């Protein structure tokens, strides 16, 4: 049994069954991703369109065994390629991007609204106070299906420091859910990476995005 397989099986046994594990595979090799797929992972997250295109090509039919999530920022000029590579876009952050997606697809695209829970000016994502308005506007688009929220949250050395940001995102998630907006389902709350996934689950996450704890540290 490989180290990657052991890591995955340990985490899968640890987290509740209702929590989806999306392996954050940025810069990882196709061999590493294949090991995870063989270990039973069902969902892979990638940050970049070009990198995903290359790794899916190397994986061949194995790429079809999992769902692919875009967990990095999507540029408007990469929308066409992204639509052919990803099953879910977790980083929808504007009405403009939603329109670009809707206009270039014939199928309904599942998305998560990215929330800038730390209100960090250098990061993408919708501010919590703007989320309801933006979601209501996007819900009017026929080819977009909002399935929930995603947040990165500020990065801290102590995972406990991230708790208020996860908690605020969960409150927003519950608020949006209570509005019963047509075309909007609050089914997925994606938050928590390698350093804070346990805490994120405590605060209501139904989807975590670990990388290092699955693959090990990246080669320098």
C-alpha cells in the first residue's frame, strides 16, 4: 500500500461519511493523482485550466473515474476550455463571470459561490455582505445552477484562528438556504484545507479540500 493510499484511507475513515473529500492536486503529477484515484477518491480539485488539461490527458480513461472541481480563479478567457474539463466550478465570484459561463454552454453548469470571508482585498470572491444580491442576480441565468458556497478564509499558523470565518460562511449559507431562491440549492459548503479541515467540519463544512495531508509535502 502506498503512502498516498494510506493517507487517503486514514482521512476517509476519520471524517464523516457526508463530507466529500476533494483532493487539491495543484502541481501534483499524474502518477500521484492516479494513486489517489486507485485508492478510492471520487473528487479531484485543480487550480489551473492548462494544468488540468495536461494531467487529464496523461490519465486517459482514469480521468473519467472522478469528478473534477475547479478550485482556483477562473479567467473569462479560459471559460470555454474550463467547461470541457471540470464538472463543478467552485470559484464563481461575479455576475460577469456567471454570464460568460452561461453564454458559452449548452448544459447546466453546477457552481459554488466563492465567498471572501476574510474580506481580503488581494483575494477573489464575493464579500459576505454582497452575496445575497449577487446570488439573486446569477440565479436568473438559465445555465447556472448554484449548489452552495465555498471559502478559502485567511491563512493562519493556528487553525483555530480560521474558525470565525468558517462560522460566518456557515451563517451565510443557512441564510441563503432560508430564502428559497429559485435555481439555488444550498447543498454544499466547501471549506477547510489540510491545516484546518477538522475545524471546518465542526463549523458545518460538507466538503473539504486537502492537498498536503493526502499527497505529502511537495518536492522543493
